[in-house]
């Protein structure tokens, strides 16, 4: 397993353990999560550096990535939700939590100021959206709500959503359905943090051309019922939409944690 696979396993494990603790107040889940967090963020011999400078590098080319690897941490919003739940447990001591927060602060600063972060900031597809989603959620988690609102305000729908709700950049891909749903997850993360911060209209807000985040979901929903009608190349429409956009999803107020 390469480093990106190990990081994905770490994020997925902590998310599962955080959810288990939140639902059952299971101290064993919290304790196990604490072991993972110490290894990745605290222990000098094993801690990850707070950047993705070398993510997705190609041997024989640059020794540093161009920012494409930032998307490897696309589940950062879920991970931060898990940390919020685990902070109410005995997973780590107060001093250890301070060190985790310090790591997140350093990573957020790297996203905002590094060459790789600036490059991701200029992209026109899902890389840009997952970058903005990471930044917005990190800012909110770190108590910088004004910055989180700035990230939400700059998520440019005109660049990514057509007036009919399609996502043109993703329809160019070899698997348009998969990438349309994947990118909708980034929009879902932005809707989640906006609603958590009190903006219940974020998903419905329209651009001058008439595009909105909800339109992007509405464009895909009919093909979930009739996948054979999906007009684009690649696999049929089948992957479920992010839960926040599915009509049968649980009440979002129960999902969203303060």
C-alpha cells in the first residue's frame, strides 16, 4: 500500500471510530482512535508532516507535486467531524489535542500559502472544489468562521455548474457520471458547513446565469431512477448521490453537528 492508501485508511478508520463513539459513547473506540491520532500527528518517529508537498509526484519529473495531491485528503470534512466527536471523549489528553490542533493549523496555513495550494486554487474542476471545501471546514473547525464564510463565498458556481445543473468539466471525463457524483460531494461538503453556520439557503442560491448547487443535484437525480437514460459515455448512472442531496436522506439537522 502506498502512502496515499495508508492516509486514506487512517482517515477512514478515525471517521469510523469517531462515529462509533458518537453513537454509542464506546470508550474502546475513542481509545483506539487516540492511538491512530498519536501515530499520525504527535509521535516524532511516525507523525506526518503538515503538508502534501510530495503527494502524487511522478518519478523522473518534479520532486514536488503541483497541488494535484491535495485531493488525496478530500475527506478532511468527515475527518474533522470525527475529531469534533472524539474531543468529547478521553481519546487524547488536553495537551495532545493542542498538538493535533497545531498540526491542523499548520496544514491550513500550507493550503493557503504554498505553491501547491495556490495552484489548486486556480483549477477549474473538482480539485478546486475539494480544495475550497477543505479550507472552509478547517477554518470553521479552528474557530475562524469569518475565513470559512470567505471560502464559501468564493466557491464559483459559474465556473463549475451550467444553468441546467450539469457540471461541464466533469462531463468531459472518461466516466462523467462517477465524476459528476464525486464533485457533487465537494459541493455537499460546502452546503454542510454553510448550513452548520446558519446559511440554509446556500444550496439554493443562484448565479446570474441561473446555476445553483441544488440544480447540480437535481440534474442527476432522475438518472438514479432511469440510469439507462444517462446520455453520456462511460458507465451507467448508478452510484448514489451524496446523502445530503438524496430525497430520502435522514433529516439533515440530525446529521449536522454544531
